[in-house]
C-alpha cells in the first residue's frame, strides 16, 4: 500500500500523472461560450451583401 502524500509535496512528474488521469474529454459538447448575434452591431459580411444583390439583378 502506498503512503498518501499531499499534492503540494509531489514531484512535478507525479503531479502531471495525476492531472492527466483526472482530465477528461468534453465529447460532443463544445466548451466555447456561445451567445446570440447582436443585430445592432456592424457586420462586415452583411454590409457586402448589397454587391451580390446588385450583380444578380
């Protein structure tokens, strides 16, 4: 049986091993925070759409 050693006193290698063991993947979920697009903000892409409309006519 191994002796219990506090995390602070562990070696750098051992801390890395324990940290890697505790990490998991997000799976299908993206951890990026999402928010709705603000309709009042200037959008460069939308501003160029008038050129496409004029070319189609």
